[in-house]
C-alpha cells in the first residue's frame, strides 16, 4: 500500500510540475523581453554618447594640432614647415594606431579556444597558430 501511495505522490508531483511549467516559462520569457528592451535603450544611449564623444574628441584634436602649428610658427618655423610637422605627427600617430589594431585583429579569431576545440592534425592549421599541447587520449601516448 505504501508503494501505491508513493506512485500516486510521484504522479501528483509530476502533474503539479507540468501545471506550473507554463507559468515558469512565461515569467522567464517576460523577464527576458524586459531586459532586452532595457538593453536596447541603453545601447541607443551608448551610441549617442559615442557619437558625442567622437565629435568632442575631434574638436579637441583639431585645437591641439592648431596650437602645435601656431607654437611652431611662434618659434620661428615657416607656415609650410609647421603644417608639414603637424601632418607628420598625425601620420605617425595614425600609423601607430593602425599597427596596434592589426596586432589585435589576430585575437578576434579566438585562436586559443579554436586550438582546444579541434583535435588531431587539423588543430595545427587552425588560425595558423601552432599547437603547444596535443590532447592525450591514453597514458601510453603521454611523452615524458
């Protein structure tokens, strides 16, 4: 008789769970929708702030370069040479930024994660980055 009560109790628990499941899923989906809406509004604000920062930063950079040019002229350099100096300064900084971006570009492919997710000979070719550790499948394959 106790076993019959257990099976009825278990069946009742499953029925209660099935009855509560739509409400649980609905609550989670509503929370997801609200958070996605809030995230979208936040993203719009962030984009507006990025645009404002870019405009203000560009204005500040132009003032800085103008001040550098005027300072060079005040020190006795001719206008064409002062403008050339400011131009070379800007080109050097642009080259440094592009070089740094190119070095960071290689990390966007997630090379370490890709190496660890691919096994065998194909792993060495993933991302053009050599493997440092091969996965060991048995103790006999381990090298001292």
